DNA sequence: CAGATTCCGTAGCGCCCGCTATAGAATCTC
DNA sequence: GAGATTCTATAGCGGGCGCTACGGAATCTG
C-alpha cells in the first residue's frame, strides 16, 4: 500500500487556483469577491472549490498566508539585512512603491485594503493583527538602533514605527487611486526626510 | 394660498435622519451598510426612507455632502488662514488627529474609507474624486509658497502634496485600527519633520 | 473486469439584498 | 364635514449571496 491517490483525481492545479483567488481578493477585497466570482475566475465549480479549500473564509486565510510569504516578508528581510533601521525602512518604502504598482497584479496591499468595510469582523481582525505585527517589527528594529546609539536616545520608537506604517498605508491607497511607481517613490523619499538625524 | 404643506406630514426629522445615516455609512462603509441597517438606526420604514432620500446611492451622496461641509472643509480653512503651506498642513494634520479619534463619531475619515472594496464603482469613483480635490488643494497651496519664495524653488509640490495626503490616509486607517489621538498627533508631528527647510 | 473511492456539474436550498405595490392613517384645503 | 394629498406600515418582489445534496464521471485497488 503505497498510498497512491484513490478515486477521481482533481482536474485543476490547486496552487494555480490559489493564485487566481489571491488576485481576485486582492483586487476586490474579501466581501466584494463572491463565490461565483471565484468559481468563474478559477474555472471550477462551486463544489470543487469547497472540496479543495473548505469555505470562503478558509480560502481567504490560505490566500493571506501565500500573499504574506510572497509580498510582505520582503520587509522583514530589508530590516534585517540593512545596517540601520533608517536604511531598512527606506528600502521597505522604496520596494513597496514597486510592489504596489507592479502591473503583474492588482495595485496596493491586500493586507491593508482587502478587509476594509467588511461585515465579517473576524476577517477584518485577522488583517488588523497582521498590520500590528508589521508595526511591532518596525518598532523593534528602531528600538535596537536607539539602544545601539545609532538613533538619538529621545527617539519615540513607537511613533516612528507608526509613522512608517501610515506612509505605507497611504502609498497603498494612492496606488489604488492610480498613482505611479515614480510618484510613490517620491512619497517614500520625502517620508524618509522625517527620519531623525 | 400660502403653500402650506398638504397631506400627512413626515413623522421624522429629515436632517436628524441624515445625521444617523452618516454615522452608519461612516462606520461600516457604503456597501456594508444595508437598507435594513439604515431603517433600523433611523427608526423609520423603508418606504419613508425612499420617499425622503430617493435611493441608497442618493442618500449616500447627501451624506457625503453633509460630511464634507462638517469634517473636511476645515482643511480649506487651515490652508487659507495659516501664513504658510507648512503651517497650514501642520494644522490640517493635527486637526485630523483630533477629528479621526473624536469619540462622538466613528473613527477615521468617511471619504477615505467608506468606498474601499465596493462593487459599485461609481461610488468609489465619487470619493476618489473628492480625495483628488484635496490633493490638488494641497498642491496649489504649496505651489503658492514656492512662487512666493517661502519654499525652495526645487520643491516638488505634487509629491509633497501626495505625501501629506498619504499621511492623512495612514492616520485615518490607524484610527480605525484603534490608535489614539496622541499617537496620531505624534505621527503628524513626525510627518512635518519631512517638510522642506 | 467489479467495486470502492473521489471529484465534478447541475440544480437548488435558505437567507438577505435593494427596492416597491398596496392599503390605510394623518393632515391639508374648501 | 368631504375630498384631495401625502406619509407610513405590511408584506413581498426578483435577484444574488454562501453553501450543499445528489447523481454521474473518472480514477484507484484487487
């Protein structure tokens, strides 16, 4: 018994379907993306979708996990690879300008925009917690620089982290309103002008 | 004939109802606020709502107009009353921190958040245009300072305006994620650190 | 091949959406 | 008062929502 797959095999690529679902949720948000939108763009029937992914909520959770690994972990890398918090956040903002406006996928950030104004509070809370994680990651990196004497001792690490996240959120929305990569890069550069010297 | 009202008089205060509708749309957004949500919180039946306001879309348009007069025109005043664009935008950001976190109404800005992820593209476009108006207002004020020699000739007025709006958007979302007035004021103050000297 | 297993397509469930037809209640003019 | 007018309350329309029962199709094991 070699645990060969029994029964009729799935007729679609689960990972490819997950990617398509990600693009749909990214563009229209959690609630405004209906099951029939999904079945249409994934090219499968509703029962296949439910068999493969559970329900809409669990599909979205999987989408968020894939999205996180592909489009938000770059920030963690930038913060750990650059020599200072300032250099790291400059890189985060610059790379975000590129990602938010990449024509290969919908504009902006799914974690920021996909659960605004949703009636399902648990989904909104899940993405809120992801943003909170980013905030704390920024804050920790800044605090490390303060401890190391790279930033002034009087630096308000939490406020600075919050400022960086606010700029990211603003950039995400502006990309969804049609701003170009160059325009967002200019915003990022200006934002770094606020960095403590 | 003194144009006295004929027929049965309306049993509710139209302006008060509009205010309640504003709070509902502000908190939950355009699409996530259902007609039955509205009839429940306004305390009237659906036919009365339709007779008084037309349909959901027109009610929302009225709400946006009222909201604009009450919560966004302060920015116009700040920009015209303060002596420089920098002082004006500092005041805009500080006042926004107060408005976005005022416990008398839902957090954040209705124009920024009420039509994210909606299937009704025309509503999204209407609010997008309102944001664009703010952007251009900021840009004009900055340009005036550049022309007057208050700001360096090399100042990128559009980018600076876009940066200010991005910070406002970020502040709005953070207030909806639970940030306090003091936290947003700190963000505003940091943002002004990026202002050209 | 038979039988077990798993997936797919149709068709439809109950529910809520925005909206309204209809009839009665409340106020006007005359 | 009578009649016209306007609003309110009930009740329900067509349609889309998330989700699933069911039977047939496709692949396994033996």
